[in-house]
C-alpha cells in the first residue's frame, strides 16, 4: 500500500504547489464532477461574486505548511494564488460550456508513468488496464475509507485539468500564423542596421533649470491612477533588544567545557564520599558522556579534513588518538574535541572523463553510441591524457559525458561507498597523479587521482553560545522598562534617546507582509499594526521568534486608494524632471539638422553602432533603447532622424545601412517554431489578462 501512503502525504500539497499537475488525479468511482466546497459564511475572499471557503482554505494552508519548509505566510500566499488561478479559470470554463468526461479523465490518468507502470494495475499481457485501476479505487470505499476520501477530495483537480486541456487547446488552435506574419517576425528578429548617432545626456540640462511643482505631480498621479493605487499600509518604529550572550556568558561556557576535559573529584552528599567523575579524555562510555554534556549528539561518521572548521582542521587531524583539543569556537558553538581514530588516505579526490553509451546507467547522449564505440573513444582519450596529464581538465571539458565536465571533471573528495566500487578501488590503490581507465555501469572512465587525505573520527562536546538566564532576565527587564517608560512619557523617541537606544523606522508595511527589516519573520507585529484597537502612537513589546524583544510604536497608517503627493514625490519628480529635460533639449537643438551640426561647439560625440536589431534593441554603451532603435529602422539609408527621446538621453540617428537577413523561402516551419514558443506562454498570458479584469476581494489579513 505504499502508493496510498504517498498519496496521503503529498496529494493536497502537490495540487497547491504545481496546480493542476499530472499527478493530481482522482477517481471516486463515478466521474460526476459533483465535488463541492462548503464552509462557514465568512469567505477568505470573493472572486467575481464567487466566495472562497474559509475552512477549506485553512486546511490547504495547514497541509502546505506541514508538507514543506514554507512559513505560514508563504503557505498562505501559495494557496491563495493557486485558488485564485483555479477559480478564475473554472469560471471561464463554465461561461464557455467546457466540461470534461470520462474519456478525458482516463487519458490524463493513463499518461501518468507512476500509475501505468504500477504492477497492480497491469493486465495479464503486462499493459495498464484502466478497469483494474478503477476497481482498485472502488475497493478503497470499504477497505480504506480515509484513502478513498483523499482520492474523492481531489476530484475537482482531475476534472479541472481535463477542462484546462480543452480550453488551452482551443486557444492554441486559434493562434496560428500566416506565412506573411511569420516572414515579418523572422525579419524583425534577424534584420539589423548600422548607424551613426549622437547621444545628448539628460545631465546636459542642470536640475536648477527644471521645476516640478506639486500641481505637476498631482496631475501626473491623476493621469496614472492605476499605477499609484495602493492598499492600506502602516509605518512603525521599533527598538530592538537582542537576546545575545555576553562576554561573561561566553567565558562561563568555555570554562564549563574546560572542566569536562579531565576527570574531576566530586563530593557526594548522599554517600558522604568523594566520587571520581570521568572527563572526555578518560570516559569509557563516549555516547553517554556526550549525551549528558553536549548540545549535539555523538556523530560516529568519519569526516574528511575539508568538512571541519578551516581554522582548526590541521590541529584536529594532527592529534594523537585519545588527545583532546579545546575549548574552541566553531560558529554558534564552543567545543572540545577528542580524536578517536584516524584513517590515512581514506578520503580521495579525483577527476574523470566519462564516455557513456546507449544502455549505460543514466546515459543521456544526444547522439547514439554503442558500447564498442564508447570503448574505442575512451582508449583514445586515455592515451592523450597519459601523454599530456596537464591537459586533463581541457580533455574533460571537450569530451566528458558526465555532469562535472564544465569543471574539468573534478569530483571533489569522496570516500568508499560514494562512487561505483570499481571506480573507488582504482583510486584507492593508485598514487596521486596516476591516470587510469576503468569501466563501470555508467560507462568508461578516464580517471586522474588528484589528492588523498585522511578521515578522522572525532567526538565533540558542543555547547551552543546562548545567553545565560541572568542575561535573558536582564534583557527582558530592559525591554519591559523601556516599554513602560515610553508609554508613561508619551514620547517614544525621547525616551529611547535618553537610554541610548536607536529607534529603527519601517515604512509602508503591507497587511500581508511577514518579514520586517532587522526582525525577519514577525507576523504578530504586522497584525498589530492593522488591528482596530491599535491607535496611532500606541506602543507594545513583542517576543521575537528567534529570541529577544522589539518594542514598537505605530507612527501612522496610510489609507488605501491613490497615493498622496508626499508618498510618491521623489519617484514622480524624477519622471517629470526627465520629461521636462527632454523638452528643453529638443527645443534647444531643434535647428541642428545633422550630426556634425549637433556636436559643433558642444561636448557631444558622433559614435557608431553596427548590427543593431529590434529583437535586442541595445545601443552599445547606452543600454536598452527600443523606441530609438525602432525609429532608426523606419529611416532610409543616409537619412537622419529628428531628435529621439530615449531611456538614457536624447538621440539623433543617421542610418548608414540596412542589412536584411537572407530570405529562407518557405516560412512555414519557422512560423511553427514561433507558434510553439508562443504556446508555452499562453496559460500565463491568459491568466494575467483574466486576473487584470477580475473583481477580487481579499480578506486574508482578517484571518492571518
């Protein structure tokens, strides 16, 4: 029943993450499409008058969070985006009368390799039998009700996938290209021009000559309301109280580890006798000793030098068996380490050139190759490598079929069990520098042994560097005192200044944000900002997820709607300043009809650009200039343009030559390739178009 276990664990998550993916299949015995979602009256959202069920939404978020490494808010957004997408498309299917029947559903299931290759669903002839499969699902109703319900809950997914296939096939069928259209696209992509040009930088006009008034900004915002529409945001400032270990705490940790190295005498109050307590050097039960004294359990795996802290690796590998080193700092821990065992030359580094063939394990050859052909090629390269060992890296880059070819075949350090046994045996028996030829299930390997090192078994007693209870209590006291003082004085900044604290501002916080600068994931603070009971100038202390505290003050809220002048002043001023400079430049140099006249008495240069095309409309040295290049293509040879508004200045262009791409005659095949490329983008393009006109009420912030 392994397949059912995997379904239980991953099914809902797969639907959410990859949407209507092929693996999201369901058979409930009857393909009736009658699945429905019911829940409480309060929706999590409304999409074109269709309510999204809150309870179902919560279940999907929980499933996603449990099945992944996503945070609550990441899971929330993932589920919302997928439900939004599915709902919008399902509404379209309904409008167009698109439905899916048994045949479409059977086709989708029958195209899933993990199902059709499952031996339980094969007939006597060894082929996938849809009837056997449906019988299996029907049996779940009585034999495994929970698994049956899992399948049934996903019925909408399989039906939606079938509808999706019909929907997008219809769109793709109408997206063909005429030969003339294909020809036009071909020349758009491949024709190029040679030009001479003059660039007049915007900096030519001093900022002092450009005045952008509030009236200008207001008018621009009004004309671009859609761009400057915004949701409600909040502004806060906070003081951070990090829960960090003091130097005194670190010293205590180091001393506590020192006391564990050698055996020590302890007085037993019960027996009234002294006990000898073994240390790391003398303990006879290493596992128990480390379990009792370390924050990290004993790792009995031999490690290469490269996996250890670079600062102390040589010291640790230079110890004699039984010696203890430390205490020393290793990242977030202080450690004492005991060398248990050392295996010389057990860690090997090698490079290889893999010559694979058809039928070899993991072979992904672009062109067919027999085993005999592969052996012949391998022998030839082997001889080349033997004659010129210094060329091994280049030979690997030019000839290897392995994934490490781009780095000269380097495999890094490895130990027994990590490589095919034949491969390891050769490396283990060979000196550094030796080159050999070895056959494995993956093909033929030309191998160069590049380094050897030992493997060490090291026992660590590790103590994480954390604040002491005394330090944590003091940090809590300071944070609490600041919170009370700032509330009492009703002046957050002044109280912070008097205590040498540095308030940190955070502006334009959105309702659904989770990460705050300097605080990482602190959803509780964001929710507090938008709670009805939270008033402007309110102050509150928060426990941080990673320890420590933040005392925050709500400065202001920015209501939803069109942005105010102050909110977008800098951004809009730059835009309008640029536009005004363009007008001045055009007016100032309007009379200059040629490039030569334009540079006369000015510090401008006549420059040249060759092979410029519209597919990649870039002017060397100046960046992307689609409008300027498009205008240049409209010129005749030896014709000079008017002054053209660009992204990086104002241009005047002289077209030297048009270079038309070679006519390919029949554009049918080219048109098909263009259409295939466009077809890949159809789902996303269609969704974006539908989403842009949809009426969406998003209530996520009310519940999360």
